[in-house]
């Protein structure tokens, strides 16, 4: 698994997250944090330290439970991204 594949998956996830309509304030905060983390990783192509990916992984795992029932497509992409990060040793 390479970073190019991971970044493609992050672009897909970011696109899906842009379409999500949230009612709950907790979900909004989690959503905003995830969007910012993903944007940061996608905008800077080189030089990310491992910690940025670990923070994203933690945020995805936290968000998975919150979005699971209401947004199945997003949670599928989150799960796939978590798996990709794990295969990269993150």
C-alpha cells in the first residue's frame, strides 16, 4: 500500500464528507476536524510525518461509530482508509 493510493482514498472520503448533512453539534465538530486533517494531508504532497497520519487514524476510528448508522457510504470509506493506514504500519 503506498501513499498515492492512500491519498486517492482520502480524496474520495473528503468528497463524500462534503456531502454529509449533520444535525448534531458533536458530529459537526468531528466532521470539521476530519475535513481539516484530510485537507492538510492532501494539500502537502511531501514531508508528512507519521504523527499526522496517526492523528487521522484516531479521528477516523472515533468518527466511525458516530456516522455508522446515518452515513453508511462515509463509514465504509472510513473503514477502508483505516485498513490502508494499518497496512502501511500506521
